[in-house]
C-alpha cells in the first residue's frame, strides 16, 4: 500500500491494514453485525452496517450477521425478519446463514461454569436494588456481596439448579468475581446470568436462564473467530469487561474497537423511544415514513444508495457528533435526481383557459423522462385548452422580478407553449377561480419560431386528462434538531403534529397506473414515491423530499 493510500485511510482501516500487513490472524478479516431483535433497525444501525460490511469488503473479508437474542421478553421473529430485509435492501450480504447468540447457549453455559470453577463467578441471592447499592458510586468503591464467599461447589450446585428451573425469577443471579473497587463501574462484579422463565423465539422453553449482553457479546465473537469487532462509542467502557472475559476464559482473542455512532438532526436512534412512538400512536407503525427506521425511510422513498452515500460522506470518527439534516437531504436528492422520472403534478390548482386554443383539440407533447439519463426515454403528455397550474404561480399584480404568470407577462408551459395572462375571474371572496390566457401558436417547445421571450417555466396538467391522486406530505417528525438532549423536557414535547398532511393533487394521466415503490420528481415540487397502501388505479404518493431545504431550515429558526 502506497503512502498516499495510507494517508487516506480512516482509523479503522488503518488498524485492519496494519493487522493484515503484520500477518495477524493469517491476514484474515471477519467482522460482524450483532443486532438485538427487539425492534426495527434505524439510521444509526445503517452506519454500523456500512462500517462492518464495507471494511470487510475492502480488505477481502466477510461479515457475519448474528442476532443477539438473549432477552426473550422483548424479542420477536418479526424483528428478525425486518432486520434481514433491511440489510439486504441496503445492498449487503452476510456470510453464510444468519447466526444467533441462542446458537451458543450451551457453550456460554459451559463458559459460566468454567468461571465458577476458577473462582471467578458466584451466585448472588441479592435483589437488583441491593446489588445496585453494593456497586457504590463513581467516586466511592463498592461493597462485596455477602454471597461472594460461597464455595465453588455451592456455586456450581446453585447455578445448575438455576438452569434446571428450581428458583423463581429474580431470586438469584450469577455475577463475575472481579473487583468491587474498580474505577470502571462495569467491572464491579457485573451480573452475567439471570433467571427469566419466558418462552424464547427460537429455543422455546429449553432455557430459563439467559446471559447478559456483556457476557454473551465477546464470547459469541470469540466462538465465531471474529477478527475485528467494530462497535459504536457507547460500548467503549464495556471493552475492559469484554477483554476480561476473553482473557479469563482463554478463548479466541476477538478485539473490540469503537467508532462514533450515527446521530442525525431531528431523528432519534433509541429503539425504546421509537417503540414509544409506535405504541402511543404518534406514528402508524415502525415503517411510518416519518420514522428514522430503515423500513420507514424505504417506504418514504429514500434510496438505499442515498443512505450509503450519507454514511460515506459523514465518514468514520472517534468523536460523537450530530450530522446535519441538510447533508442527509442532499444525498437523497443527488441520488433521486439521477434516477427519478420527471412528471407533472399540480398540488394547489387554479384553472387556466387558453382562449385562442381550439376548443376540442388535444395535442400530445413530448416530454423527457429524465434529462440526466439518456436511456430514460420520453413519454407523451396531453395538452388542451383548459389546464391547471399552481395557484402560487400566478400573481395579479406581479412585481418585475416575479418570473411566473401575471397579467401581461409571458411564461412557458413545460414541454408546451408560451402563454400570456389577459384577465381573471374571482369568486365572491376575491379568490381567483380562472385565469384567461392566450398562447403563441408558433412557440411550441422544441419547435419555437416565435422569438418571444419567457423567463419562467411552469408545470401544468390538462384538466380533461388529469387524474386526482392522494398526496401524503411529510415534514420533520420533531420540531427540535436534538429532541432527546433536553434534561428538563420529554422528547415527545417536540413531536410535530403537522408532520403528516394528506391532500389531493391533479397529475398527468401516466401516473394513474404507477406501481408501489416507483419514484418520481414532480417538476418544481419535489420527489414522490408510491406508497404500499396504494391500489390499482388509485396511487398514493409519499413526499420523499422537497426540491429545496427550506422546510428543514424553517424549523431551525
């Protein structure tokens, strides 16, 4: 590797490259992604997935998918299926079949017995509250449990009986025998097994004791011979315990290294808090398009490529940070700009009558599907005497720099003609109900011989041919860029009740048969994706993102 290539590496890549160069693990690279199946993956998990999979790919390695299923109360097969679906959608393939911590319950149990036999673990009858009190504080050492002096034989007997289901939930735990005076609170005799008489989603009722995450994590890595266990920063203080178990069990020395997790403005990345949104009916479910879950982002229309691009642009760092929503949005726009079909849809229509256009004439206008893609082709859009334009695109007393439609002003209709507003009609409340215009017959787009100048271009839909569809207009789910950062306020206080507004729009007829998942740029309005709630002939369009970021910036003011 050249010096220039070395300088461009992030700190994780530098570590992996150095390990390969030194011959560590025979140059082998095996990472893992270990989600808990107790909720849906979110934007923060996307970064963890990208880190583990992309680094392994770069160095010719592989990545395991392992479900950390050690808490039968919160885990569901539904979550397992959603996680597998999200990873594949992001564009990654794990090595072999998915793995489960529950695959290793027998080995983990034997590891626990080994620690007991070595005098490094003991059964404690203390309550959770008593154990917490024994732990002390960061500035004061803890106190030994009265059960810490039990003999090895008694501990083995009690732990075996715990496994056999002889004791009720909460009556006993297995604790590591480390150091109650350690400056690292996590090393003060942590709990490594607890009794939970609950049915497990894979092992059923075979087990009634389950390992804690800190005990199962490193040992599962070791069992799989993981070379690089890449974790987010919140696990940094857990690393000494991770290493202690591996060292004292004398097993394969997997190494944990931490990086900054993905935090994004206006999004929350706590599955517990996301579950509260679901259960409180603040959203319609885990895949609600306002949710920062991968299922929600996918349903909203955010491309997987945009998320990968966002991960790449934010990079890998050691310091916690809050990524700007504007960067995320730009990645979404850049990706959709290259792929989305351009169409015309009017969200707030006002009627335009072109008085000198033939009454019964329908003309088919040629329109590019995507000027960024030469292979995207063209389509035909019907044009007639009566059309809709956006109400905001007309001003009765238009100022000089208003480059849209006004009395006496020329404006081009996209793919069609140049028109001029001559007069208007209003209702009793003074609202404009009709704009009467004339057109220049020789100003047709692509064939313009009129010599007429028009500084603005408007989208439109023919009234006889337009179709009414449902638009779900999404905004930010929270009004604060960091809703969970306020110690004196609950994050739900920042919930945006106007984050979803459903309305009707008139679109060109080609959209009436749009299929679920298809993505479009409504010219001048934004990017839209067909929602799964759609039925044939009645599409529902989710607003993926606006053309500009004014909607996000307004929240910051």
